[in-house]
C-alpha cells in the first residue's frame, strides 16, 4: 500500500518566493469527502489525476494516485465534483535536501498560503526554512477537502 507522510505549515514571510524552482496551476475537486476516504480529481497544468486518500493516522495516510486523461479530469471537475472547485498555485522550493510544496490558494481561499513537506517516516528529521511558521498538520481547517465547505474567507466571521 502507498503511504503519504506529510507535514503542513504556515509561512511567516514571503522570502520563499526567491527560491521557487517551478510554479503550476492546480484545479481540484472531490468526488468523496468521507473522513475514511477522500477521492480527489485534479488538473495540474495540462495533466489529469485521480487520487484516493485514506483517513489520517498522525501525519500518515494511505494514498493511491493515477494519471487520467486531462479532458476526463476536467469533465469530472465540471460535472461530478463537490462545488466549489479548489484553485491554487503550487510552487516548489528545495531546502536542504527536502522539496517543499507551497500552495497559494485562489478564489474563496485567497490569502491562505501553506507549505507542505513529504517525508519517508513520521520521525524523519528535516531542516526548517527560516520562512516556516506554525505547524498545522493536524488542524482540519487546513485540509484541502475542508476548504470547500469552510473556505478561508469565512474564518474570521
């Protein structure tokens, strides 16, 4: 079984932008939002993906990801996924041996920026970039699947 081990953080400043290796536009939606499993459809630039994720246990969860034709992914986003669709820019930044993915959300989640790092084990050590802030790995508000019903623009209300 494939396992994703990921930790998520807020950012304290914009200095990470000086280290960006690449930038991609992501549009993603959810076919299932059940806590035991989420099923996500994503269009990243010109590629389509179907991802099934299990329930989080600590910072780990089962993950299965398959490339699908982009036209089919777009059709699923338009016709089958819960609305609204999550739109974001994803930036990739390398820092001392780890690739960080920084998501800058758009639309109803504009203003939310989070950094994620994938690890090989939950206790893997890594260097924290100076632009890294508070850890939100276990805060469900920051799960992409929760941003549909509880978008960032409503958090201060």
